[in-house]
């Protein structure tokens, strides 16, 4: 049975066609930052090298909202906000998937769900994302979702997109 999206929304959950994104609470984030995955079911290839960094940020900054990306009950990656929105309503997102889960549309689906959630709040007016210039799959993901290059400072490309 598929979860009811209305009930899931109240619990910090984002439900897409193939994925469930569950919000990472500070306590679970602390555990994950220390390498303790006992509270989740890790899929093959996850956690990644970046997972501990993302979890540490979520554990120490209440505005660094992070969701664990799950496919069929196992965590395949994470996505979320790196910090609170600025005075202009812009917020930076980050995302990552375990290697076996890349190039299957899961990243696009997860970020589309995250953007939909952000669009519900007037606090968020736009989104940025930093990508290494050589990470073509991630750059294409952002372009598919309506992001445009905002700045290029080698070796990074900054993308931006309005939410409304």
C-alpha cells in the first residue's frame, strides 16, 4: 500500500513515484555523522564519502534540513538544504546518491520532490546548487529541472532557479 502523501507531509516526509524522502532529525543526524547507520537500512553503495559531512551539518544546524532518499525501504542517498535561506529567500541545496543508484532518474525524482516541498513555503524564493564542472550527470540533472548557470568559478559551476 502506498503511503498517503497528506499524512506523510505532516511528518516531514516527501513521497514521489518511486521514492520516499524522510527528514533526518538532529539525533539521527548525529549518529549518522559518527558512522552509526543502525537507525536505517542502507542500500548497496550508501553511505557515501559525503554522507558524514551532510549528517554533521544537519546535526549542528537546525536550518540545514536533510532528507534520506529511500527506494523500497533502503536508503540510497540524501538531499536537502545546506543552510537557512538568505534575506533574499535563496537557499542552497545539495544531494548525493550511492554509485549503484546513479543514472536511473532517482536524483532527478528526489530533487523534483524537494523543490515541490520548498515551493510550499514563502520563506524559499529560489534555489542554488554548486557542482564540480566535470560532474556532467549532476549538471544535466539541474538543467532538466529548470536551473541555469549563474556563475562559473573553476572548478565549480553555480546553478540557480526561481521557485515561483
